C-alpha cells in the first residue's frame, strides 16, 4: 500500500487512519494499492482517504465520537450506542454516520462516472478517538460499508472483504482513475504500480494475445499439402524403399492391386518388385520365431526368480512394508492433535522481513531491533465442536536479551502483534477470521519468542474465553515450519 498525501484530513481520527494504512507496508505482499490521503472526489468535501486497489476502491471517512468507548453498537440505519448510552449527532441525523454515508454515496457516484466498471466500491467509516469493539448487524456486514476503529488488523480485514473483483485492474486503468480523483497527485511509474499488484494489461488486451496463436496456426495447414503431393510419386520411387522404411510398409498394401505391375510392361521392372516381396516374407518368418524364443526366456527367468524368492528368508518381505509408511508421513504436518484439539494447517512461511509483518508497538520494536527470522503459521481448529482460527508467529533474535525485551512489549495489551499469514496470502477457506478479542499466549525459548492468537470463526471472541484460552495453550506445542 503506497500513501500519497494530498491535503489535511478533516477528522481527529485521521491520524489513526493514516497509521493503519501505512502499517500495511509497501507493495502487494499484504494489500496492494495507492491510498490518496485527503482526496476530494466531490468538490469541497475531502475524505480521509480514497484507496485505489487492484481489485476495488475504498472510500475512508472519519467520524469523531465524543469520548472513547469499549463497545460501540453501530447499525447503519438506526441510533448508535456507546457503552449502552445513545449517541446523537445533530437534530435530524439518525446517528453520527448519517453525513458520512451521504458523502460516501456522492463519492461512489463520482467514481462510477469517471471510471465505469471500476469494480467494487466499498466504504469504511473510521470511528475514534478509540473504540475497543464495534458491533454491526449481520445485514450491514453483508453490504459494502464497514464501521471500525482503524488498526492494522481491522483495516486489513476490511480491505480483504470489500475489494473482491475477479481480476486486477491494469496499470493504465489505475493511472486514469487516480488522475480523475486526484489531479494533483504526482505521476507514478509503471514499476511502482506493478509492485502494488496492478496488472500490466487491461482486460481486453489478453484476448488479443490469445487470438494470435490461432492465427499463426492457419498458415501451417497448407504445409501438409506438399506431403500429400508426394504420394502420387511413390510408384515411381521404387528404388528408395531401402532408404525409407515407411514406403515399404505402404507398398505392402498397394501390392494387392496389380495396376502398378500393369503399368510396367518390361519384365525386368516386374522382377524388381517381385524380389522385395519374398524378403518381407522371410523377415516375417524370423519375426514369428522371436516371440517364441522370448517367451521361453521369460519362463526360464520366472522359474529362477521363484526359486530365489523361495530360498530367501522371510525378513525380506517384512522389510518391504516400511516404504509405504513414509508415503503416509506428509499428512501429519497438515493436521495435528494437541490435548484433544485438532489443528489443520492453512499456511506457513518464514523470512527475515520481521517489521513488515508486524503492527503497533511490536512493529516499532522490530524496526529498532531486527530479528533473525520470523516463522508464521495459520491453523484451522475445532475446540469443543466449535470452529476456531489460530495464528502463530515465532520470532528469533540474535541473543536472549533482545528476545526478553521483545516478549515484554508483545505481552503488553494493545501493544500490537504479528499479522496473520493466511489472511495476507488469502489462504483461508470460507470466512476470513478477524483477530479482535483473541485469546493470547506467548512463550520464550532461548532466543525465540512464540506469539499465539486464537479466535472463534465466526466471532465474536473474548480474551478470557475458556475454550479459546485452552486452544491458545495447546498451540504453544504446535510445530511451525517456515
């Protein structure tokens, strides 16, 4: 995600929006695209950001609440409640997001006008100064509007669920859309847009490329006719049979009709084709004996093999079963059971880009003290008959002092963490988990720190849920292979 700051953002929560977008990192490893900070799709009405992504467009609008809240009930068509208290915004507004939704509709119409077929257009209502948990009705979540407090995790989940076009837009389409929404934005080179996940070709260009091979096949059809033209010359080419084995085979069939013999009145010419005729017959006799000899040889070898096998001890037969066992060894890594909890692997990887996979205080710590390796893994689990999602990160450091300092920061509530691998790489099957209210566990093993988060799928989840806590403790024993 590349950020382009155009103007001052209008709300107080704007700083959190920009930080959440920046935490997604450069390039398309997490979420690609270009975020136009402070853009004004509608003249004179700036928004926090317009995010042009390869598979969609997001409009981010900030809404400032009177005070921080632990729980915000935010139905789009009804009154809002913060920690049980109703929130009003003006005399005629149903809720604080009424004006934001009106601005979002105007921006959506503008984008649809300047870029027909731009793909899915979603809206993110970013609330602040701080909200621990936002509840939206299921009907609202099925639509294209999300209400959230902007963090790296919530912003990532929203972008994944709202940008769902089947194909990425091309570099040229991205340039045209950015120029229409933000004429003051600096030009962006093709290499940068390709790195953010945009395609090199538009939707119609690949079809032209697919037609070219079909056009190229057409000239090859006449090439077969010269080969057919050689067939009438075969009777005249009687001498070449020894040089080309194929013609004798074809002459064996025409030998039945006598017309070629009638066309050659000289007796010498008739004698010439008569001589090769007996030769094939002699070869056919030898060919008849060859299978008999081969069968006899196979019988002798079979008898010898049986005698050797019967003379051998029985240990040889017992040693053959082990090879099939390694063939069944791959499934265990993909599915493991710890403390009667089943874990099924969804993704695993390892690299040294530790800070780019983190967010919050954890990311700041890794930017100051780089780790040696970070191994991440995602698991689907079933705890007490209920589906759950598990994300694991094993961060290795050069020494134990750095590992201890990192663990203290990661264990601090609200101090950030490591992004889920399967969410980044779109490897979850079905609904994508949101690791809010996750049960958390960590462990220190020498120079490595293991961080565990477990949530219900679907949520909601709470950190002190007994089932989630039990699953997080069991995940401390899971093997993580990058």
